[in-house]
């Protein structure tokens, strides 16, 4: 019997070396069938969290579970099976520039299924139609705009009808119209397919408009707050208020920690040798 939780992050820590901790004892649950936004500044571990869920990296400690199965990055056979149930929209699309729009979307179907080419054609055109780009099927990637490329990447991400769709900065570099189209697509696809969606982003208004739940992360992999969009927008916590309002002054400092300027330039301070 499926539970209401699709993904569980259980006391997970991760760092690329001992001096740089990306995630620090993080525990989270992502509800099945909902859109969850993961917000936070650059370098706080948002994309790392997606990579741990997808098995691209292994946690230093703790456990990642997908539908009650342990995600084990070193188990290639298991990860191949689990990734068949996941879709990923990479930050810059990661499209194959030497393939047509059609062949980009067809790629996962040819790699992971035994469908005939006639069936693949029908599926690809259906997915492209879902993102409004069926007419762009024969085009080369060099012939489409940035916003169109993002939608093509989304069509490819949903080609296998995944249970989980992960979006890494889906609004980055888009104009306001394309951003609105992308946000509406994420919400619509989630509702129509019944998938679970994780959206990593810096864009507060778009995420608040389409998400069921929001998680706010901070440097060092801390979870600052989590709840519904209304709860975070109404929070009185100074760190939450600064992020959702985009205030320049607050608990989150502009300057990265550094020694006094005088030390960098070897300047002697008054009264000191």
C-alpha cells in the first residue's frame, strides 16, 4: 500500500570534502502527488539534494529513500531501475545539439523501452504537444529559443511518464512570458499526470504561485523553514522574511566571511606592532 510520502531524506549529510559541508543532518519528507518548491540562495545545497535523490551522489551519512526503497548510488542495476521512474529537467536543458527536437524527446524512449518506432513517434508528438511544441519536432536545437529549449527538455523529462519529476532552476534565464508558461506547465503536468514534482529555484513569486509546499534552505544545508506558500509568506522569522521579500539587509549577509582588510594588505593597525 503506497504511503503519502514518496521521498524520505533521513538525517542526510553530504560534503565534497571535510572542510566544505553542503548538507548537514537534513531530514525531509516529500509528499506524493504534490509540487514542492526547494528555495534558497546559491550554494545552499538545493541541486545537491536532487543529485542525492537521483543517485548521482551518495550521502556521507544518513539515508535517501524513494518509494520506501533505499537509493544506493553504487548499485547500478538498482539505480537504472529507479531512474526509469524519475524525470529530470536540468538547469540548462542538457539537450543534444546534434539531434533534432523530435530525436531529443525520443532518446529516453529508445534507450529504456522496446517500443516500435511508430509508437515512439506517437508518444513524442503527444509529449511535444503537451508543451506546445508539436510543430517544432523537425527543428534543430540551434533553431529554437531558450524558452523553447526548456520546454523541449521538459517534454523529454516526461517522455517515460515518470512518477517523480525534478526541476533544477526551470525559470533561470527566461523572460517573463516564458517564465509564466514554464510555471503553468509544471503545475498542469503535475495535476494531469499525478506525478510528484520537486522544483529547485531562486524565483519566489513563481514557486509560491504553483507549489503545494515550500522548503527554504540556507548555506550549510540548513532547513530554515518549511510549510505551505501562505505560511512562509506570512512568517515573522527574519531569515524567511528577508528571502521571500528579497531584502538586501538581514540575517543573510552579502559578504562571504573574510579576515579584516588590513590583514590582507599587511597594514599595521594603530597601537599594534
